[in-house]
């Protein structure tokens, strides 16, 4: 990987940053899912979680954060440490694992999840890897689980294909947030088909940036 992902997170703090607006859209979807599942326990998986500010930011503002169990997987040591530091102040049971989120084995024991975050992945891997990751997503999901994902819409816009791949993998579309004024998008898909057992030993994607 050539990108300094820790530095990449600085853009969240830039006023008027599209990344900040995207974060708000992701958080709104997490909040909605937590409202919809209340008061039941909820399991969350975040792949390539960065510093975890999407999920952790939502949990910090909720009085029912203690019903959430989450696994955040992040490769970068500094970002993992930052996420761990924030998570330890929350009443949720949150594990931040510094590991390769592309390896299926890393999810053993954490699946099936009720909410899966695939944010900041689809703009950084090949189209083939996006499709493979979506095809594998039912292995992470409990019945009716939702996947929140992001992708830019720079030309050529891949989001129509991504939405089609989710449909092919047995998901219904719940939301697709794509503002005219910017290039980011946030999608939400709910698993309508039966979940699939986790296949160990698989490698789903490779970051190319
Ligand atoms: C674009 S950032 C997104 C971070 C966060 N999900 C967000 O939306 O703010 C991508 C993150 O993926 C991490 N990453 C890249 N390859 C990874 C891998 N194979 N396993 C785990 N994390 C990875 C990077 O370190 C970086 O923090």
C-alpha cells in the first residue's frame, strides 16, 4: 500500500469536506439500523475500519451502546490504537484487531453479524475484488443483516454494477445516498437470501492504493 491511511483521516476535519458529509451519511445508516433492532443485542463487523469513527461516533451518542458487540479490523497500527483508545471509553464490547480484513479466517468467531461496514474499501481495490467481496458478504451476515458500503462515483461510475452485484448476491437495496453536489456515495443492502457459512482460507481483496 502506498497511501498513508493515518494521514488520509485528516481530511475528515477539513471544513466542507466531502469525507465529513460521507461520514454523516454512514453514521445515519448505523443509527437507523441500531434503532430498528432495538432492544435486541447487535453484532457489528467493520472491515478496514480505520480509526472506527463511524461506528464509535454513533455509539458515543447512544444510551443503548451496551447492547452492541463489535469487531473492528484494521491493518494500520496507529489507526488501530486510536480506535482502541476511543472504544475503551464506551460501554459496548468492542474488539479492535490489527489484522488483514481481506482474510476470511479473521472473522471466525465474530460472525454472523447484524450490521457489516464495508466503508472505504470499494474505492481502493479492483473491480474484480469488489465483486468477490460482495459475493462473500453473505458469509458475514445473520439473516436480514445490513451491509453499509461506500464508493466514489468518479467516471466510470461503478456504483450501478456494485448495486447489481449486491442484488445477485441476494441483497435488497435499502438506501443509496448519492448527492448531486459531490462524488461520494453510501449504499445499504439487506440480506434477503439465506446467509452462507464462513469459508475459511479465502482472500477477498487487495488494496491497490
Ligand atoms: C479509505 S480508509 C477507510 C477507513 C474507514 N473505514 C473510514 O471509512 O473512515 C481504508 C482503511 O483500510 C485499511 N486497510 C487497507 N487494507 C487493509 C487490509 N487488508 N486489512 C485491514 N485494513 C486495511 C487502511 O489502513 C485504512 O485505514
